[in-house]
């Protein structure tokens, strides 16, 4: 490795430099601990941490529509290659896909896969809505990166399975799953996994509910307490996945760092623990940080950690703030046992006012590329190359000490 050239690209927090190529540098001779320059990545071999699954984003209803229906063919190919190609891009390797409507859906396009009220057998279940734009984008991404991993998350299950009979999280009351619909919803998950698999998109992992402690009034959502999640996983979804020979990983929680008691309660339940592979987190809180993942990992070392959403918004509107916000997730999450980092939307400054929270479009992908491809590109590539599905006959596990 000594003497090998390293291509360098610089993006600065103030936006003055964006992906500007710098002079090539070369690996120097081995330095002693006391001779480490102020900015470096120090590799310490012999200690094994987590194996990375990847970095990525989401093909939401609106972004997939823009990519498939608005971009020209040449622009679409250029964008997708820059994101998923190993030779012509950054080879993003992990995608979190919504099951139906989200806060990033087009106006008036709230949907689930079966809105036929009382259809307990789910005979009218269909992912045809996803086949319009989302699935073609996923298929194109998998063509460019066959190792792409896809996970699923519902913002809302069918409205008639919820106590408020609405896709929204809150109408006149907060939504919860109707207890009598637990078996139906479990089957809804199974059918979704099978339907995606039938179009060439195997599902690597899934969570039970996006942000289960928040019931939004203006987009899809549902409350699910830790006890409700324990019941649903232990007695309905987990057993049905086993009965159906579904190998998809099941992750609990999928909400903010400041409620670590939630995954700890789920994982402390013996029946639920047997079906759960790990915990999904979001970072939208100032009350706790990424080290919560290490705390949960230390309590349950055999369970995996994921950062499944990290978006921008009104709270980080400027380029510099948004850039630094995303950088901290890219760096701090893997330092706390996290196996994948998903960015889902850029700052509100990229949002068309008439779409409000819904216009993530192509822009969140472009921002993602700018972020990952710049000062973190070397970090991402090191993590992917050295820890993603290593060759067992020639594996070097590393610990990375960040000095930035």
C-alpha cells in the first residue's frame, strides 16, 4: 500500500468548494504513534467491529416519479450510475423503501397496498402503485449494483386496520393498530416481501413501524407502543415469518435516540428477542446522541444497529448546517456499531413551497452524492471495501480511529 496514489476531492462546509479535485497524495511510510499528522485515518488491525451493510437513501413516491418521468433517459442513466455504479459512481449499497405513503409522497397520493375495507384475506392486495415508478428505479439500481440491499418500512398499514380508520397518524384520535387486525397486518408484511421478491427485489430487512411514537396529523403514521410492538412481533409477525420461511431481518423501534428504553424493552422480551435481529434509529433529537446505539449494543451484543433515516428540514436550513449535520451521521454512526446509514431528504431550501415537506425529488439524491463523494468518500470506500462481505480467505478486519 505504501506509495499507492490516492485521489482527493474536497467539499467544504461553507460550500465554497464542492467536489473539487485536489493534488494526488501517496501513502507514506509507516509512522509511529507520536508522528501522526493532524489529519489522518489510523488503521489498527486485529480488532473486529461490525461488518458494514452500506450507505444510501430512499426511492420515495416523489423522487422515483421525478427520476423516471421527468429526467431524460441520458440524465437518468447519468444520475443512477453516479449513485450505484462501482466504476462510474459511489456504489450506494443500502436502500430503505417505504411501504406505501410517506411524508415524502406527492400531493394527493397517499396509499397503502390494500385500501379495500374489511378485506381480511387481503385478496385485493397489490403493489401496482409501486410498479409505476419506485420498482423500476429499484430494478435499475440493482442492475448497476447487484449487491444492493433493500429494507422496507411502513408509515401506515391499511387505514381500516387502524383505530382512526385513516392513513394519517392522527385525525380526531391518534392511530393504533386494531388488535383484531394484528393477524391481517402480519400477513400484509409477508405479502409485501413476497411481492417485491417476485419482481426481483429481495428484501434484506424491515421494521414494523416508522417512528412508532409519533402520530402526524398531515401525513401517514401510526402509534405503536413498545408493549404493542412486543405483542405484534412475538405472537403474530415473528411466527408467521418463520412459518412462511421468510429470512428477512426484522428490526425493532425505528425512532429517535432519546427513547432507548423502547428497543431495550423489546429486546428484553424473550419471545420478541428471538425474532428481532437488531434496532433501527433516527437522530431527530438533541436529548441523546449516536452513542445510544453503543449502549443498546452493549446490552445486547448479538443484535445489530442501523441508522435508517437522517434527513434535513427547517431545523438545518443552510448549506453549512445541513452539510455538517449529515457528516456527523456518516462518521458517528459507524463508530457506534451502526451497520448502515440512510439519508432520506435534503434541507428545506431545496423544497418547492407548494409541495412543502413533500418535494425531496432528485435533489436529495444529488445532495447525498455530494456529501458521500466528498470528504467522506474515502471513509465510505474503506468501510465498504474492507468490511462489506469480505473474502474469508483474505480478510483484514480494521479499527478506524477518526482524527477529523
